[in-house]
């Protein structure tokens, strides 16, 4: 009886300690990969940063286009064509001498409905 208990103790104690050490190590490894400052979080951060830089570049391009159009309306002489074009686009009107051609669109069906 004593021999069985001693043999069991000599097997169970090391196995339980190794198991506990393995659990602790796996906890730290998992958090090293998936945690708040883990490796995968860093990769996701870099992808998000690249997306934000792309958005920033697109917004800079749009701003340059708007600044170019605004520059045409500033200064001593305002470009009458630009002002006229913007006013008509904003109001949804056409000049009496302009010809408007309505085409059939796929989503709206035939014009005049």
C-alpha cells in the first residue's frame, strides 16, 4: 500500500507541476500573440494605419481640386463660366438656349415616368 502511494505520488506530483507550468506558459504565449500589445495587434495596427494614410492622401487630392476651383473664383476677375456652372448645378436649372438630352437609365426606368 505504501509502495503504491509512493509510486503514485512520484508520478502525479511532477506531472501536475509540469501541467501547471504548461498552463502558465500558454497563458503568456497567448497574450503575447493576441493581447493588447501582442504581435497580431501590431499587424492590425499597421493595416489600419496604411488605410488611414490612403484616406488622408485621397482627402488631400480632393482638397487640391477644390482649391484649384476656388482659385478660379478669387481675385480681380471672377471666371463667369465657373460661377454660372456652379449656380446651375446647385439650383438644378438650365439656360434657355441649352439642349437637354434625357437618356434612359437602368435604375430609374424610362424618362418621363
